[in-house]
C-alpha cells in the first residue's frame, strides 16, 4: 500500500505521475475515492493522509510507479 500526506504542492506532481502510466490510479481517504489523473478530484483530498492504489497486475510497472512516487512526492509503503 502506498501512502502519502497530500499537500497543495504535491497535487500536480501526483497527477503527472499518474498520467505517465497507462493504468488507473485511485486516491483514497476514508470512504472517498477519486481518480488519480483528475487534478480537481485530487485537489479535494488536500490536507489528508491518502492511500494511492495503482490498478495493475504488472509488478514491474507497479515498482516503477512506486519509485517515482517515493522520489517526487515523498510517498512511502505502509503494511496493511
């Protein structure tokens, strides 16, 4: 599970990372789930700790996605 604290400064970076991959990405906080490629949707999540869920079975793509997330928006893995 990929987790991050979402700030206004990170919204565009997060959406750009999500756009770079050809799979869906869900951003979840509590019961709210938005499309990671939607700037307006992601903006609604600012100030929250969010879970980033890439919807793919491709382990290599998942690792590349996580690598970019950790480098560019300080995301981290959290055990569930």
